[in-house]
C-alpha cells in the first residue's frame, strides 16, 4: 500500500542526490542531453543499489527476525546520522563536486546511493511499494538529480540542500521510531 510514509521514505533516501547534482554542471555544449543522462544515471544507480541491498539483506536478515523492529530502527537511525553529517558538510560547501569526467560521475552516483543500499538490506521487514521499490527509487533519484542540475549553484540553493538533508534525516528517524513502536506497518 502506498501512503505518505512510503513516499517520504523514498524521497528521504534519494534526496542525497540533490546536493551532489547541484554541484555538477556539465559543459555548456549539449547541456540538456547531458543533464538528462546524468539524471538517468543517478536514478538508475539509486534503483540498482536498493535492489542489491535487498538481495544482500535476504541472505542474513532472517537472523534478526525476532528483533526486526530494532534492526530497522537502527538502520534508519544510522542513515539519519549519516545524512545529518552530510548536511553539515553541505553547509560548509565540502560536499559539492565539480563535473570532471563521466567516470568520476559514476563514483559520485554510487556514493549518493549508499544509503539506499543500506536501507535495502532491511527490505525483508520494511519495503514500501513492494517489488516496485527500485522503480520508486529510480523516479525519485531522477527527479532530485534534475532539480539539482537545473538550479544554479548559489548560497540559497546550498542552504536549501542542507536544510532538505536535515529535514529528511528527521523524517527517516520518525519513520524508524514509528516502526520500532509498531505504530507503522509496511511490508
């Protein structure tokens, strides 16, 4: 069942692509084509990482079935802490990257999707959108990337990226707490 919590969960985890895309501005030649390809790459890597995380989690998450609420909360808490640290780095402009090459771009896209990989590991217990979760990550990752690539890099947008990271870190913590106390059931 798709609800607001499911949408916020996906937006929170894929929002990491926004500040990274904000710092990337490819050369002026064929700008629209480059932006589209970069956003496709970010979306595809987000989808791939949540899928791989889910496959990885299926190998060992059954060991935690008795305490799965605690495990889900701990994973979401870990991701939220990582997002808060990243938000502080964004504010200091330490988390923005310049467009240098497509190989470096792939590394940046993978780095942006590490949280998706980690969250995918608890997919056995928390998987909004069911088997369509990778598609939701693709769409959201693509959207965040396009937004970041289209906005000019300036103080206001850097602050926006930082505030969004903080907001979605809190959202992820709240989702984890709701799941921990069995107030939220998503499978």
